[in-house]
C-alpha cells in the first residue's frame, strides 16, 4: 500500500497485456511472470479475466494461490456469474481484489449495452455490492470513462463508492484523452464526488495516440494514486501505459512530482526481458528505459560530454534500471559458483537442476565464443523460463546453399515418442528449406508471419537471436518462437521448432473457449 506521497502500481500485464496477438500464455508462465512482478515490487497484479476461459480461470487461481507479496486481482463484468467466477479463482489469495467494470460513455450505452444512464448506475451498484459480499477489496471501472459525460461520470463514481468500491478506476479505454483534459477529469472527480475520499482514484490509459504515459502522469499530478500499466507497454491495440516509463519518470523527476513508488527499479530490465521472452513481443530498439539503445550514446559531441561528466547527457544511470554491464563477465574457465553468482546478480532464481543445465549450455557457448557477456547469459537463462515442452527436438542439421545451388536442408528430429526421423527439403534459401523440412517431419503446417535476427552482443562471434511468429490457419492466434546460437541458421531451426512445439502444446492443452466480448468490444 502506498504512503501519502506514494502511488500504487497496478499491473495488468497478465490481463490487458495479454490481448495482443500471440501474447496469450500458459499458467506456469503466468505464475513465473507474476512472481517476477511481485519481486519487482508491484502492489496489485491483475492476473486475468476468470470467466473468459478455463485457462484464464486456472491462471488467476494459480497466481492467487502461489504468489505472495502483492494483491491479486481478477476482472469481472457487472453480472453475478462473472463475479462468482472471479471470486472462485481469487479466494485463496492473501490479498484478493475483484475488479468489476461496466461501460458508461454514451456511445457504449447506446450501441453496445442498450441501457439508460439509470440502468447503468443500477447495474454498477448491484454488482459492486455483490462483489463486496465476497471480497473486501473492490475496484470499479466505468469503462470508456474518458469519453463519458462528466456529470454522469461523477454520479456513477459516487454510487460505486457508496456501494463499497474502495478503488475507482477511470479508464481511457480507447486512448482518446489528452493530458490536460484527462487531468481535468480527475480534478473534477475530486472536487465534485462527495465521498471521493473513501476511495483511491486509479487511472488506466491506452496508447492509441501515443499518450498513455503522459496521460497517466498528468492524472497523478491531478491526484490519482493508482496507475494501471503493463511491462513494455504491451496491451490491446497500441498497448497500455508502460510501467517502466511511469516509474522512471516519477523517480528521475522526483523534484517535480514528489511521488514515490514501491518498484525496485534495478529489476526493470530483467522483468522487461522476461515478459518479452514469454509473450514473444520484442521490445523496439529505441524504447525508453528498456530498449537496447536507451543508454547508447553515438553522437560524438555526446560521447565527449559523457567522458567529461556523465550527467551532461545522461539523466538516468543504466544500473538504476538493471541494464546489464557490457564488460566481460565469464569465460570457458569459469565454474558453477561464478555462474550462479552472476545469475543471481542478474536477478534470476534458478534451482540446482536448472543451474546444471544452464552450466552445460554456458560451457558449450564458451567453447564457441571466448567472451560470455551478461546479455549472452540472459538469452541462455530465458530458454529455461519458457514453458514450451520440447515435443520435437533438433538432433542435427545440414544445409547446402550458395549462388549456384538449390538451397537444401536435411534435418534430424527427435519425435515425441523418442524416435529420430530425418527428412529433407529445398527452398528459396537455407532457412526456407529448413522450415519446409521441419514441416515434413512434424506434419504441422504454418505460415511465417514475422522473422527477425539480431546480434545479442557486438563482435563477429556474437550469438544471433532469431525470433519469429507463425500463424496456423485453423487457429485464432499466432505462435512465437525464439532461439539463439552463434550460428544463425541453427538458431532459425531451433526458433522454428520452438514455435512448432508451442502449436503442439496448444493442441494438447486446448480447452473450448467461451467467446465473450473484451472490454471495448461488446463486454
Ligand atoms: O481499457 C479498459 O477500459 C479496461 C477496463 C476493463 C479497465 O481494460
Ligand atoms: Zn484496458
């Protein structure tokens, strides 16, 4: 809980952040991410929308039961079934919270809900009361609040607080607000809602106009004391407000805001990497705080200034946000002890068995590459965070390519039953040939939607990290694969198999999904 000058950080990475195509993950991964969020110091973790599917329900229940150190929240529409389901998932949490929402703007009332203002208030009040009978901590969101008539918004908020909501969240559901106007909404609520001092005002901003962080900060200045955000700003459409940007703005400009958060900022970079690995959503290079270039100074004048005095061009130190050092850390003579120390310093927790596997991977890499940097280690560690069982495993690979031959790939792959099978294919290039050969062995056909290679570190012997996205026609979602190797052809094969394994896992674990509207789409 935040003190007088602090704000609560409410994380919806696992709920709103789950909406972009391909970001949907499995329960064990969600629990890992939730643990990392709790370790980061977030106050409230919104773990999912329990009525949405069996998978969402189980994920919220597992996070509630297994993750300590933060409140765990579940989303529900304003109806009894949703609220019951949310409570069922949350009831074993140390500090459970039910978050109920109902749209209030004229557009939503008329076209989506077909309800009058009076009916909206009545339904909101009844639902907050129902939720309050089960759980002491209730958040209410008037969906599309930023486009709601201000008088009506004041009435709804007042009624929800009267019914028992202890947090009132003011979402800019479609990313329409601009900072001064949104701040004015928060100020008006503080001035006009008679019982506003009985609740915390929260803000939840989408990034459609690129203003989510600016709007959130303007709202904090105007008196909001809970900010809803996601790691790396992931979320529906253009995403939600990025946690790392809000936290570092408040910290770096403490002179201006005078507001604190409970976030351990040196955990920001590792958690950003973890979320990117688990969701498959790569962080853009120039992304503030956690992008690769966020602390890179290339202009000569800047470098000169930095050498004379860092503060000439650097407003934050990379260490403050946990960006790994780029100096040499380990080499092929380093032992288990040094590896464990470095892994711990980077903020990861691995058990003995995981560390042993990591040590083997590290030794293999150190044989190929003299200098093993923190970035290399992070890539190796993240392999163990992904919860994609290796149904199919690459045993060996042979490719033939060049300007005057037909690119050909031969793959040997271990099948789920243990048998090793071999097949070959030709393609437009060696990578295309590999993907076709893998398809022949696994029988899993998919379209390649995205393919990207990046050097993990500098240097000719750097590992290349391949990330790709596959789309299966019969499925409504896409699948990400990622792998790194000093040989990018091998990394491509491993990344492709990683995504194929995700498809196989999905088919195995699939549960029928109840198709319901998401907020802003018929909820
Ligand atoms: O954007 C939105 O309005 C939401 C609500 C459910 C809070 O995600
Ligand atoms: Zn949202």
